C-alpha cells in the first residue's frame, strides 16, 4: 500500500522515503543466498555503516536485539542488478524514447544522465521488484549512442543515486558503417594518447577510456548473419573490453565469443525459437563457459519483473543458483562492479532483498529492499 | 457631356470626402499613437481600497500619478477641483498588475539554436495576447522561447505592440532562454543532445569569451533562463548552472526537489497555475521561500482575483498573509526579473494597476479596468474586439 502511494507522486515519494528509513541491523531467513559460495540454511546477514558486516548461521547472532527482520519461511538474496535498462527515459512520442538520439549516429559525447529522470515512478517500481542497481544506457539507434551509468534505485538527488559514470559506451553492430566509424574514432583516440593535451574533445577522451580498458564497449548485436564480426575485429585491433547485449544468434557463433571470453547480457527474451526448437540462450552460453547475465532492457521488458524472468530461465537447464547469479554477481562481474555489489560478502554495499518465500516461486514476493544499509522498500 | 460633368463633380466631391476622412483618420491614429507613447501628465484615481503589492490593504485612497508613475498615495478621496485627469471608482479596489509569459517564435534554422537572436524581434504583437493578459491581470510579459527551442535567444520583459508604436521592452536583457529537454518536432533531439548542445555552447563561451549573448551569460549580465516544468528539468538546470557558475532563472516551474538546492544563484518563476494546481503551487512556493530563493508566480488564464480567492486556504496553511499572497504575483516576480519600477503601487513605481469590482480575495470579484503607466488600456464593459 505504502509502495503504491509512494510510486504515484515523485515529490511525495522523495519526501516520504527520506523519512521511511528504519534502523535494521540484522536480517534473517530460512535461506541466505550469498552468491559467494553455497546458500546458508537458517542464516542471517548483519549490517553496519551501510555495508555487509557479517554473514552466518542464525545461531551466531543475537536475534532478540532491536532492528531485526526475521522471515523464518523466507529467503534473502543480494540486491538484483539490471545491467541493461532504459528506465525513466520517456518523452519522445515517436516511441524511441529519450534513449535514442536520432540527429546523429556517432555520439560518444552524450551522457545518459542528461536524460535520466530520477523522479520517474519507474525507479520505485524497479526497486519494489528487488532491483537495487541498474545500468541505464542509451539506445541502439546509432553506431555509438552515448555513455551509460550505474545507478542505485534509491531517490534523488541524482548525485546520490549515481554509483559510477561512465559505466560504458553503448554501440551497435548492425549498421554497415560500424567498422569504419569505430576504426576512425579509436584511431584518433590512439593518436591523441601519443600527444597528451588538455584541450581534447570529449569524444576522444571517451575513446581513450576505452583504449585504457577503464570502461567497456557494450554492443547491441549478435543477430543472424554474422553482423557481430566487424565489432569483434575492432575489439581485437584495439584490445577493448567488449560486452554484448541480446546476442540472439550467439548459439551459432559461440566459439568466437568463447575464444575471446566475451561476457553476454541476455534479455529481455530468455527463450528463443531457433531452427525449430526452443533455446534457453543463457543456459546454452553458460554451458560453453561464458559469463552470462540476464537483464530486462526496460522498457522493452520491465525491470520490476526481472527476477520473474530469471525464473523462466530455469526451464531447460539453469539451476536456481545459476539463475540468481545471472541477475546478481554475474552482472556485477561483467561491469567490474563486484568490488561493491553482487554478493552478500563482508565489506560490500548492504544491498539486500528479503523474500517472503523461496526464490523463483510464483507466490513469493519481495518483502523488503535494503540499499546501502537503509530500507527503501517494505511491502 | 452633361453626364460626364455630373460624374466628374460626383467623383471630385467623393475624392475630397475620402481625402478628408483619410486625413481625419490619420490624425486620430496619430493622436492615439502619440497619446499611447506619452502617458497623461497627471492622473488622479480614487477608489474604495488599495493593495499596493507590499503591505496590508488601505482605503479609501487616492493615487496621484504623474508621467506614468505613482507620485503619491493619499488616504481619502480626491477633490474634483484638483488639477489632473480624474477617475473615481467608488468602492472598487485597486491592486498592482502582474506578469505573464509570452512565447516568441524562434528562428527555424534546423537546430533550435539561436543564442544570439533577440526574442523581442519575434514577440507576439497581437492585441489578442495583450487583452487576454489584461483580463487575467497581467500587463507585463516575460519573453520565452517556444518549448522546442534548445537555445532560443535573449529574453526581455515587454509590453506588446497594441497601444504603443512598437513592442516596448520595459526590462531588456533578462536571460538566454534554454530548454534542457528532448525535442519532438523535426529535427528531433533527445534531452541528452539538448543538454550537450547547451553545455557545448557554454564551454565554448567560457573558453573564448565571445562578445555576443553567450559571452554576457558567462559574464553574469544575462541569466540562464531555463524552462523547467518538471522536477528532472529543474534539477538538470540547477546542475548546469552550478557547473558553469551562471545565474539561473527557472521559469514555468511546477515542482522543486525536497532537498535544499546545492546552488545559491537561483531565481524561480512558478506557474502559470490552473485552479487545480493551487495546492501544489503554494507548497512549492513555501518550500522555495524557506530556502530563501527569490520566487514569483506568473499569471496564466485564471484571473488574479479568482487565483487569490481560491488560494487562500493553501497559502494560509504555510503562514502567508493576504498581502504576501498578492506580493507573490506582483512585487515578487518584479524582484525576480529585476523590474525595479514594476509590481507595486508605491512612490516612483509605474502606475500599472487593476481596478477590481468587489473585494480582491472574493471569487466573485472581476477585473473591470486595467491601467498601464496611468493610462486606461482595458475596460471590461467595453471590449475593443
């Protein structure tokens, strides 16, 4: 009820959430999925100073103290990380939304945070589904469409929500000029590295960040016809960190990806009909040794239901642990954020989700969401 | 022959008649232009009550207006023998006129960027706009670019062509108009691109210090005038203003963030409210007042007396007196815009006022007459069109 009211008014949301934090210091449940080893039966997670302080058996903690959330029939998981999202980016009635700049195809100087609306109700909506971190990114209409950012699904001001910016550069592989555009751009950036100067265009500075592997190049691609090959060639030539979104035909050319150890973010569709049979793409790619995450591509999918979509991946092969890894620690590892998020490990951000029952069950719902040690949602 | 002579006489007489009419018409028009561009020398206005835009009301009262400005405010009614042009409005009330916004067409150069243009050159010159403003209680207009313009040109506070020989700027050089939002008409543009284009222009201006409007913006003699009707746009505007250290004038604001703004050099014009937005309007106004941010409210379609009457419970909940409520629409926006001579009916200020039948905070009250610089420009009983 509270969540429903909070989600309807951005101003009310910001006001009420500022007052809604509770001093929760211990969360206990029937099972704790740490994503740093096997799940703990009858376990607890202790919080201090916004971080995970300790994780262990219930018997190791004093559950009689104030500030305890106890779900004897529930489960605890790390905060869900949605690493492919365009949430809050609305506005264009033509349907492309604010994520897709149509005036030019090459736009590494654009910053998604200039379009991201921290007051939009979809932030609270995602959070109510257990998503605590999202990678918000430009769309896929240009060869290079701009820079993405990692944000926590807390509340404004924006500066307090941003975890990392830039978190990557978004591009596509399906345009015929893809190779030439990347080659020219990164060639210029490489040449600029040889002549350091403070007067350098943002596009070149972003290119330099890619060359230094500080940020990844995230490509919307992997469709039939081998259109990913020009980007693979660019990644080889310039030694880039490369990540691929969707990768819908990657069950056909996975050897190239395995050889380069390229991480894949699957979604919004989990299941594909390829060559007359239903394929669980995530399961297939994981079985080949690739690092795979599942994401919503909000608003094509919905961030709020990412956990439910991950449950679909249990069909045809993924275990519960693998499905949960795909929306937590794998996502964090892919974007080099696993030093802070993705698992319930001492020292990491206290981004914790308490479920009313076993994860991936149809009747289980999100009971409580904690971000940075503070409760941001309670059912 | 005879017919032709008769015809010639008719034609000649008619030509003379037409010429006489043209001459008279020109004389009348010239007198109108002359009279409009030169306010009456001395005007004396008596009324049942006065709200001066600052203090609690007084009345009965007489305003002495000389050369378009308030020379004196006296208690009681004026004597008929006193020299000057007299108006006696019985028990009606006088209040200062307010401000509205006027969108000026911006050049269609394909990019929506026109920082060095002056919006006054494209200002709405129609009597319609002026009359609609007067009916609602606004006589001065802040120019703003059309919502789709990313960098729309330099604004000013002006009065429309009607009644004067040209659009008259009463406060020139207010700000460089900006919209940090996507553009949905061709050429389309996302908010990312709009923000980037504005930043790029400001980065160039900061580095090269050009002589034009962007240079003046960076030097502080023009405001960064951002249309910010949503929370996200307002927050974005504050962030950009802070990044470049420019003075922010946010217009059309409806909501502001709850947390204190991270930047001091901010002025805000709220509105123009519709009647169902009044509770939120006063919440936002009070929130900005608490942060000591210079804030005024613009007038839109709803007439000022109706706005005030219906606002009373919401404004009173924030501790605002009736005088403070009126000031929010009159002297406060004048402060925000640097319009030193407008917004209040005290000595040396421009005699721009509304004559209202009944009490100001009565929903039944009507704006009966409007005066600018002591000259009557609107009479509800005798609409000009």
